[in-house]
């Protein structure tokens, strides 16, 4: 049994009209039928561009937002049906790390009090001296000095604040940590340090991770498997190596083709597949395959009117595309922007660069 099993998860946010008599006029289908498994001790990366529903999936797993439908089973317990004390006890075992460590830490609380609060709330230690010792231990584990306990969040750098956020998650000895864009707000030079820290902690404490990112480059090394999400659905799942070496879904293929390769000789001869257009609105998703409005491999049949199911193609590799076999066999080629069309390429890359976060990598 996997530690986490998510089946048919949907989160629809109602869109209402009217003040006195609120009428429901539609719904934002932020998450619309997601299946995921995470094995004990493994790291699952969840990637997709901004707005595709990654944070909503994360929060729904922890019941920080209420699922509209579907099931979330954690270590055999159905999270969607739990309430009160049972839910509180289960939540200790599932912790979340947020993108912006500053806004997720109470600025009026000292680091010592931020870290001791969850220890006391969950009755892990009662004795004051023991709580204090545990806080010092947690700080040491995340590479911060013991005297940090007496200081406040604003006295730390972004990377250090994320270490405090990690220590807070570890304080309650969780089994699963969901890290929602844990390094997206950090400078590139700091990102690797935080990712390495997460890896060391996983080893040391036998943790299971779901690491969310809009940047495939960030999750590559930390993830055992990667799930790619598009407009509320999972479109491809494979081991990290397999996904990078032989991506099957057109969306994944396009995302990977946009990551620059450090070797200029390879980079020059490479073909980039550019995604045109914006992510469609999850309040009015395209019919059929949700990716068809932007898909460089779109075909005249099936794509527009038949939703592709996630199906297995190869060992432990699943993909939701009607044409995956033909794409894999090289029978279908993308309608790509030719690399010779340098103006279009330059314009698209410039646009990616301006919308990219501080990391400077292409935004997915
Ligand atoms: N509380 C909410 N009410 C209405 N719409 C929401 C709410 N939270 C998220 N959304 C919408 O759901 C979609 C997915 O959002 P989110 O899960 O934050 O995506 P991601 O984390 O991948 O950027 C977006 O269109 C977003 O605007
Ligand atoms: S089903 Fe069609 S539109 Fe969807 S990803 Fe496959 S080729 Fe593209
Ligand atoms: Mg998010």
C-alpha cells in the first residue's frame, strides 16, 4: 500500500453572482480528476505552469481546502471523511512547506516560539527544558545556530527563513512533507542549498516528499518520479530519468525543449518547441483534450472532442494523449516554430524571461 493514494480528486471553486441572493453561475475547475500515488520514502515531483492547480492539489490532500469529489487515503485512513481530533492527529503526520517563507512565518513570534508551538500543540513534549532542547536540535538539523531561537523572522535571509519553515515542518516528526514551490522565491545560488538540505533530511528521517514546482529543472534531481499537470489534470507520470529522456506527452516534450542545455554545441542544434497562447481558464476548460488549444502535435480527430485518459505506456510510465504511441514511434512531428524563425524564438524567450521568477529559468 502506498503511503498516499489520491483518486479522482476534484476541487471546484464556485463562481457566484448577486449579493442578496447568491446564484452559482459556474465553477473554477482548479483540480478536475487527479490520481496520484506516493510510496513510502519516495519523492514525487509535481510540475506544471502557474495556475494549473498544483497548490490546490496540495492543500486538498491536507484538507486545507475541501475536495469537491474523490478520495485521499493516507496510510490507509480516508482523509476526506475524517473530522475533529482524528483529522488533527493525521495532520501532524502530513506537513506543508510553503513558497514564501516570510508570509508563512508569524513576524511577531520569535523563531523559538514558532518552533515550540507545534511541539506543544501536538503534545510531543510538555517539559519546558525538553521543548527548548528540541528547538535547538531542530535548528541544528536545518543548519541554523542555536541562538536563532531568540531572533525574529525578519532578521533572517530568504534561504534562512525557508530553513526555519522546514524546521517547523519537522518539529512534529511528520511522515509526509508537501513542499509547495519551496525554492521558487529564493535566489538561484540558494536554491541548490535548500534542495540539498531537503534531500539530506529525507535520508536522515525517512521522509516521504511531494515537491511542487513550476520549474522542471528544480525537481529533476530530487524526484524519484515526476507527475506533470496541465489545467487541473495529470497528463504524464514517469520516473525522473525516464521523463527527461523519453517524454511522451506533447506538453512535457514542449516544457523540456524549453530548458536550456549548458553545452552550447548541443544548444545550437536543438529544436525548441514553443507553446503558443496562455493557459486557458479553468472556469471554461477546452473540451476534449484540455491541451488541444496549444498542442504542437494536435490531430484533426479525437483531440477536440475526446478527453484522453491517463493510461500506461511502458513500465511505470503513464500518459494522457490519444497519439502517444505515434509520437513515441516518431510518426507524428510537432507543428513547431522553426528555430530559423529567430525573431519568433527571441520574442518568445524574451517574454518567458520577463515573466520568469527571480531564478531566471524559463517559466513553465
Ligand atoms: N480559493 C480559490 N477560489 C477561486 N479560485 C481559486 C482559489 N484558489 C485557486 N483558485 C484558482 O484555481 C486555479 C489553480 O490555482 P493553484 O492551485 O493556485 O495553481 P498553481 O499552484 O498550479 O499555480 C487558478 O485558476 C486559481 O486562480
Ligand atoms: S490528445 Fe491531441 S491535443 Fe492532446 S496532447 Fe495528444 S496530440 Fe495533443
Ligand atoms: Mg501554487
